[in-house]
């Protein structure tokens, strides 16, 4: 520790170069912190304790339907206070690029989502209208939809019996808002009656893609989930009750392999960082040759000179890496909120810190190894005479 | 006074590729404790090589070097480093201070290898800086000091752990006349008042006048033997 000031002084001998290197390290660990937080968010564990709402869908695949009759049986499970259902519709508006996140839901669906606010008269109008649809304010604004509009949506999956093709017609009977900024993502939704979907769907009937279950006591959600899954055990429609985050995560995981993306991006970033900081350290030690020789002349052992150079490189990585992760922990909650809960990140997890610090130490040692070895081997007489 | 340094049949050979060059041949030399020896000779005659051997920076190819009864040619690298730390102070032509550290911190460097507390290290370094007349420059970095001042900081660093022997390789080679005289006066004071044994390589006959003895080296051989 009494050598710390020596190591520090050596590190900032060339301020500009060290600062530039630090900036790259900060950037690399910032990226690492963000990506790893996202990766972890999408690989959330199986525990559902603490969740007030569960999603129950097919254990085999998200597209696998469940029988509509299952809803009534789930409702009998102790600890369940309400059950709603939802079907994936896959709607697009006018152009295949205009995807509309649209669900065919049971009428009580929005009762389970207090974060959705729909005026009572519009709710009543929706319940009266077989082809009624309620849309989030953001979605309505995007396409200029108003209450009373009749809009056609193409389903990418389901043909309509009424039209004989994939075009379904809806009457907009209400526009809902999100209660808070955090749930703004829900304003992108279009919801319509499961009954209309079921009767008009040319692909057979009586199925549901997932159930939303309200739990009386979130602390016991795990037990409720187990009981729900037990109902369909060994049937052809085994279920998996999970948290909404886990459900969203598995949804996105179907589209992209987040783990692979994170690993390949970070592999490239850290490889570049290795070359960059390696070069910095090599240069730093080369131009300090005579200073290192003087330390040895004075009586510092070769081993202690080696350790000092290694410590310098580890310190550089720790300094940049910790700043990078600290910045991530400041901005991540903002990202989670800005995504309207779509990217379920809240902070930098302990495991991200641990992996991050392990990476800093490892890169520091790798990068410092050769310069430290050279410093250790440095011949005093040759170095002093500039040979 | 007794003999501090005993050099017997000392030889040093460098290998340049396949070619072997003997830089020092059969050097025999006794240096008395408390001596101030000037080592002169043309460039390339082996002065620095001899000085480095006496200071334990390099190992001889043949022969022996005893310092204070200790055969330093028989020490391993680690033991030699420890021996240097407690027995020798080094002064170079180009001062070789750490540019990032203040004068005070530079002088404290050798004390990092001792068991002294931080407060003790600070105190001893201050005393050494005072001795070389630079107490008021303690917080200056080398770049903020003149050549003569830097060399005096280097002298303070060389004496801070109170070694018996000082080895100086052309300590005034890069200084103007006035600064050179200050530095030489300081070395003479360290020799006379503090009993330091000094071996100094120099080109400059005027510098050699400050020493008590002068030896000449030519093509790796001592031309005049010391008569203490
Ligand atoms: N490490 C070395 N490798 C090869 N040759 C060396 C080495 N050190 C010194 N020499 C050679 O030894 C001779 C004496 O060098 P040196 O002791 O530095 O002379 P001086 O200090 O008297 O000018 C020179 O010819 C020099 O080139
Ligand atoms: Mg020389």
C-alpha cells in the first residue's frame, strides 16, 4: 500500500493518454453493464413469489393454445382472486410494417390491469359492442383513430369467417390511458372481445393463448403457480405459470438470442479493449525504462517492480470499469422506465458487479503481464546506459 | 582507517553477438574507508563499468569485490538488491529522478524499502533535503528545478538511508560551472563531515581536485595505483 502513490504517479505520467484509455475502458464497461443487465432481466429465475399477477401459458410453446375451459378450473385454485384470458391476434394496419399489438381478451381483462384507465361509459359501450375494440392512447394517436371509427386490421395468423380473408373489422368504442409513465408501453395495445375472435375465427374455436391470474397474496404466488400447473399436469396442454417479466422475456427470447448477442458484442468490445490497453501499458513501461532501472538501482527487487507494473494495469482497469458500472447503475432505472417496462431492468445486479470486477481484474492482469515481465527482467546497467 | 573496498583480479567481459570484449582486465584496487576517490580516463576506458561493479549493479566475469568485508560478487540478485538498498547511494550524470514525484517523494523512495513509518520517512527525507540546501523546494517536481538543484535532490536521495558508500558517475557532467562547484562542494562536505566514502567518475580535472585521490583508467587497466 505504501507503493500506491508510486503506482498512481506512473499511471498518470501521461495524463492525456491515460485519460483516453480510461474513457475506452469506461465505455466498454458501460456497454457491458447495460447488456448484462438486459441479459439478466431476460433470463429471470423461476420464482414468482412477490408477483401479484401471473401469466399461465403452454409449457411447450407460447403459440400452443390452451382450452378455454381451463379458466374456470384455475379460478377455483385457493389464492386466486380473478382469471382473465387473452389470445394473440397478430394484427397489422394497412401495411405489414404497421404492426399493432392486438389481443383478443375476456371481458374482465382490464379489471386485472388497474394501470389501464378507461372511462366508465366507454367501458360500457365496449361491452355492448360485439366488434368493439379499445385502444391505447398512444396507438390511437399514431393512426389518428377516434371513438366511433371503424377500422380494418389484417391478422397475420387468423382468417375471418365474415370477410372470407384475413381482414377483421373493429369498432373503436374506447381509448384508454396508462395510469403512470412507467406503464406507458401499454398504450400501444389494442384489445377486443375474445367472443368475437372465437366465433369469427375460421381456425376452430374454444382456445386461449394465455391466462392472466390475479393472486390474493403475492408472498405465496409460488404455491399458487404450482397448484395451477398441477391441474394440467400430464395432459396434452401442460401449463407454465410465470411472472409477467418472465413471460415478456420468453416472448422476446423467441425473436432474438439475447445471450448470444451479449456475448458476441462483448467479446468484440473486450478484445479491442485488450489490444488498446495492452498497447498503452507497453508504451507506458517502455518510456519508463530508465525510471524502472533507477528503482532497481535503489534496491527495489525485480519482483516488486513486476508487481508494481501489474498493479498499475489492474488499477487502470478497475478505475475505468468501476466508473463505467457506476454510470450504468445511474442510468439503468431511467432506461427501464423509458421503455415502459418493456425492458425489465431496474439496477445493476450483484452478479453484474461480480462478473464485471472479475473481468476488470482478468483484463488488468492479461494486459499488464508482458510489460510487468519486461520490467522484472530489465537489466539495470543496460537500461541506464540506454542500451 | 581501514580498507572499505577490496578489488582483486577483477575482469569484466561483454558479449556483443559472438564477439567477446574484455572491458576490464585484472583490476586490483583498495579503497580506504572515508576516501574520496576520483576515477578518470578517456571515454570507453571502462570507468562506468568499474563503478557499476563497485556499486553492485553488475556482476564481474572474474575476480572478487569485497565491500566492508562482504563479498558482493557472490551475492544473488535479490540479496544484492537488499545490499545496495542499505549500503550504497547512487548519483548519476542525468540525475534520474522520478519526474512525477515531488523532491520530497523522490528523496523518500529508498526509505520505502525500510521499516520506517510514513512520518519517519517524511522526517528523514526533510533532513536530507535540508542538508543539500533544498528544504524550500520539497514540494517541487524535478521539472520545476534547475539541473544543479535536481542533482542535489539526487544526492539527498542517495544519502537518505545513510549508506557508507556513494558512487557517482560524472555527477557534474551536465552542469554549468557554478552548479558543478556547488555539487562538488556538497560531496566534499559529505566526505569530510559525514564520513562517506565516495567513488566518483569524472572527465573534469577540476572536479577531480575535490577528491583526496585520483586514479586513471585506460583501456580497462588502472594506470596509477592508489597510494593511500
Ligand atoms: N552492456 C554492455 N554491452 C556491451 N558493451 C558494453 C556494455 N557496457 C559497456 N560496454 C563497452 O565497454 C566499454 C567501456 O564502457 P564504459 O564502462 O561505459 O566506459 P566509460 O564509462 O569509461 O566511458 C565501451 O567500449 C562500451 O562500449
Ligand atoms: Mg561512463
